[in-house]
C-alpha cells in the first residue's frame, strides 16, 4: 500500500501539511493553549472573594498543598467507588453477552433486537437520563409507588437520601449507559479470533467455560485493556449523572461528589488557582492512561500472535 | 465459521434468554415510564404508577412550550445548530486529516499520527479552565461558536476515519485522478469523500449525538436564557424548586430531549450498532 505512494517527480509533501493543518490549528487553539494557561494558573493565587478578584499572585505549589488538605482525596475516592460500582457489572455482563452472542451453538432469538436495545442507553442524554431517574426514584415517585403497591415495602425508600441508594443509582445508570457499548466492542474482538482455535478446542471436547477462559479471554486481552482504560478515563470524567441527580450537591453528605463536580464548583466560583491545580492532577492521571490507550491500540502485533499460538497449543494439548 | 457439533442444552438456552430479557427490560423500562408519564397530567402522576398512557400528551407539550422560564424552542434550535455544526466539522476535517496522513509522505507524518493517537482519549475537562478564559477573551461567551468550533480537532473521529481509509481507499485511484489533472483538493472532495461516505455517516451520527448530549462545557460558556442548549435547560429544571413543578411538564421536557435521538437511532440502528466497531477497533 505505502509503496505505491512513492513520489515520482512531483513532491506532494506540502499537501500533507495543508490537509492536516486545520486539525492541528484547532487543537492548538482550543486545547493546547487552554491547557497551558490552566497549568499556568495552577501556580497562582487567583480567586474571587465577594466582588473582588484576588490575584493573580504567584504562589508556587501552594494550591497543590491546599488541595491535598481539602476534600480532594475524598472526591477522588467517591469517583473511584462510583466508577467501580458501574464498571464491575458492566464488564461482567458485557463479557457474558459477548460470549453468548458469538457462540454458534447457542440459538439466540432476536439477537439483533437485543443488540439494538442494550446499546440504546449509550446515546441518551446523560443529564436528561439523570433527571428521569431523579423523578422516577424520588420519595413519592413511580418506583416507590410501584414497590409499595407490590407490597415489597410499606413506606417509601428514600433512594436519594441514603449513601447506598444514591451511589447505587449512579452506578446503575453508568452500567446501563455503557454495557451495550462494551458488549459490542468485545463481540467484534471475539469474532476476530481465528475460528480454527475454537474448532480445535471443540474437537478436543472443551466445554463453554473452558473455551471462554482458555481461548476467548486470552485472545481478547488487548481489547479488554482498551475497555478498562477508556472506562477509567470515562469514570474520571463522571459529571452529568451525579451533578443532575443531586443538583450539584453530591448528597447525601457529599458522598457522590465526583472530582469533576469539585472542579466545576471551583470554576463557577471563579477560584481559578484551585481549579487549575485540580485540572493539572487530572491531566497527569489522564496522560498516563492515554499512553495505555495508545499501546492497547498500537501494541506490537507479535504479542497477540504469540498468545494465539500458545492458546492453540494449549487447546490441542 | 465455527462448525456446530451440537446445540447448547435447552435449559441453558432458556437461561440465556431470561438474562437477555431481563437486561432488555432494564434498558427499556425507564423510557417506557417516561413516555407514559409524559402523557399524564400532574395530578394523575402524583396519584401513582400506571402502565397505561393518559390523555394529556398535547396539553403537557403546550404547557412546556408556553413556559417562559424554560425556552424550549430556542433550546431545540440551539442544540440543533451546535450538533449539526459539530457533526459536519468533525467528519469533514477528520476525513481531511486522515487522508492527509494516509496519502502523503512528509517528514512530520509519523510524529503527527503518534501525537493524535496519544491524545485520543484525553478529556476536554482538563483544559476547561483555560478554555473558558480563552472564550472570554475572544468575546465568545454566550455564543454558540465555542461549542462547535473545537470539533474541527476530533481525535477519535480521526482514528475511525484513518482505519477506514486504510481499508478502503486504493492509492491507484488517487494517482489516476492526478493523471487526469485533478488538483489535490478536488481529488479529496470528488474521489475520496464519496468513498468515505459510510464512515462519515456513522461518525456524523456519533458526533451529533455527542454534541446534543454535551453538558459540562456548554454550561460553563452559556448563561443567556435564549442561548441555552437542551442539557442546560434540563439542569435548570433540576435546580428549580422541584416540588412546585408540574410533573407532566418535567417528563415532557425530558421526552423532548431524548426521544428524537431514540427515534433516529431505531431507524438507523443497524448502521449505528455495526458502526461502533467498523474500523474503530482492531482485534
């Protein structure tokens, strides 16, 4: 492919630069410069007090020190917990469904219907979805009305006033919004596995479980890594759902306040120094994760192949 | 394709279907109640839960439209402008960038590609502070421009386009066009873009939906009532004193925000579901 692009006499190199220019110009203006100024402000005392703007005065790492003394770690913990509550069922059901959907011995009726339905919540406006959940799970909302009329509880369960209820709802929504997407990614990965591996395993009398753990899982590892890391980045970005569900307050007792909600509060109160230091810490974490994404997508091809061979040997042994 | 020696045990097959039905129920149930409640008036909704629709759909709709505090019509208009512009910019410029990096040899080709791949998953939130300050200095606060112009640089869309172009654009075609005296831009617009159509359609949908649903950055940039997009209106509804609200109206506004997307999705579901992975992820 690449060989045929060899220049004959005319050089087309400048067109390459021209074609990629808009992308890089837009990226420079709307991402790089803002990122640079974000990092810059993180070293300054710069906030609004009443009607006065204090600063910007250079304070070195003071903002970072203040951050560690604040509730930052608590909100990091909240974000992590909320992400895990959503991610565990998400990866469990996605693996299960992806394995089932690609298993030819299983005759699933309405496969296309199920795929369409489970992917749907991914496209729903998260803020509207949260508003819907807030209305449905409010103390005198339809869910409580339903549970009471079914005789399961005798007085309304206050979902949004208990830690378990509020965190559980955020986790449930994240699970619903993402498990369909993950299922489809994993399905594509499973369908990309060399069918000969499955045939060999079946000939050797492997059952569903053995095939899943010995062949499927090892072969989709790059995609699993990709799913895990992108989901972590998504988890760090968690904002719309807890923000709308709790009206930005993270109730009860700020147990569902995420790190981006914390950032958002500082941005709204024009506390730029602190907002800057939160952003920089987030940026560093995301940069590390992005390198992970890079390698999960561009990892050298020899590794999976080696694994395939190993799996083939294991299946034959 | 795999040979099937035997079919799975019927009890196991039944179990699989029960799990699938349960998950599908979870995905549909909440939207079903939403639709039902958008057809019932406030009083009916307060009385309790119902599986059957009411008769107040039209009156709820009229009430939402008439509410001066929630400018729904301008909200829909603003959301449509931002989402359409985002979709067009993201797909066109991503295709252009992908073609530029695929079809030409130049010194910075490899570094440029690696750079985009490294920022592929970088969230925009990390530079939100600088972004809002920049928008302020450009005098673009309370305008829609800053909500769609950044879409020109959409790394994820680029990656999708690049994977697609690799698998479906033979360079011979480009060279033939050059022999015929086609300029580089014309080659891209006339020859390459038509070939990219399927990928562009899928990414246009994803970009549109992404912008339609976006809340964090718009909420920081927009404060004028008549510039607000739908997610900001929803958030405003949430922060208003909830108990005073007509629940019929609340459900109706949520319906307006999400049902159009669901309808478009159901019409195009085959392309969208297949498109999630089309060239997007290598196995």
